C-alpha cells in the first residue's frame, strides 16, 4: 500500500513486474523518504491535529463493515458457505485478536507474531482510507485470534476471568454494529473542476452510470446481473438512496439515445437485471 499510494478510486488489482511498474516502484521508493519527512514534520508541528487524525483513522479501521472500492464484500459473502454466519467478519476477528495480543504476555512463542501484527497494524493505520487497506493486518490477526480463542476456552473451563469474556463480547458487538458511510463522514468532496459536491451524490451517480454502461455493453447476461448486484446491494448497506438516484440518472442517459429501438433495448436490458424503471416519457424523442 505504501508503494501503490492512497488512491481512493484504485481497484486494488495486482501489478505484474513490467518495466513501467518497476519504474513506478523505484520512483515511489525514492519519494518515500520525503513523504515520511513530511509526516514527521506535521506530527511535530501539529501534534494535536495529527493525534485527532489518527484517532479518527483508528475509528474508521475498527469496525465490522467492509467498505469496498470496486467489489462488494457482501455480495461474495452470500456465495461463500461460511459467509452466512452473522458474526463472521472483521469485528469478531479483531476482538479475538485483541484478547490474543494482551493475554499471556509471557508467551515467547507468540512474541514475533505480536510484534509483526503491531507493525502491520501501524502501517495500515497510517494509510487507511478503505477497508482493503487493513487486509495485510488480517493475516497475523487470525493467528492472534486463534490464541485468543484458546485463552477464552481456558477461562471458561476454569471459570476465571468471566468479566474479561463479557468485555470481549461487548467489544465485538460494538464493533459489529459500527457501520460508517463510504465517505467516512466526509460530507463534501471536490471534483476535477473544483466544484464541491455531496459525497453520496458523486458515489451513487458513478455507480448508476456503471450499471447502465454494463447494460449497454453486455445486455442482460449474468455478467451485467452481477454488476447490478454489486451496486444495488452495496449501496443499500451504505445508506445512500441508490434507487432514487439510479432512476434519475438512468432517465437522463436513456433520453439522450435518439434511436427508439436502441432505447427500448437498453430499457429491457436494465429491467432484465431486476431494476424497474419509470418509463413515462421514454416513448418520445424529446430530451
């Protein structure tokens, strides 16, 4: 993530070792020192603002909701057999990992994993803007969670530390119900032309256009249905009024198509993926 940078619109795709990507990595590595220098200077000069920023990032990171940048985690969760388990998510793993981190501090066998986890978590926290930026921390987190489960089972069998168990369950529940919006509470954003717009409007409009373009390119096949599922299912969880925005944007785009046959074909394709449209006015050529 340090190499790829904080690209809010980045898909998180893997990069093959080509000459251009190698040059990109070298350039990023050379810029890393200057970036770290700026971070250090900001921390020294503005400690209060920096502390507030990282506390906010920690709040963003410590929640069960998976905010994706190109794929909806919750669509795939319906496909995976274990995904139907309601509490199986980042919140549960994070809570159990916290138990594994602090339980049995004298365990030398876990020292390397704990140090590795703290280093990766610090890196993820420093660059965190989307859920996928915390994924590197999940690997050592799962190992610590297994250690935490072992410790909790020992507590149950010996009937000790029951207050700790209740605390873990409470923290898990708290993290599980914390679901920030995709904009992380940032209400406004500046577009390429310098105009300030509501984040929800920008995000939902872009997603509407994605679905419509998919219908144009692929018709009403399963590929388009999957794209529509990603968009609609994801935005229902986001709390954005996606359906209203979709109707508005789709009408604007469909009415720009002059050819009646192509217009009707696009309307049919959109409806075939499970989206009902208000077709009033679509039978005229007026914009």
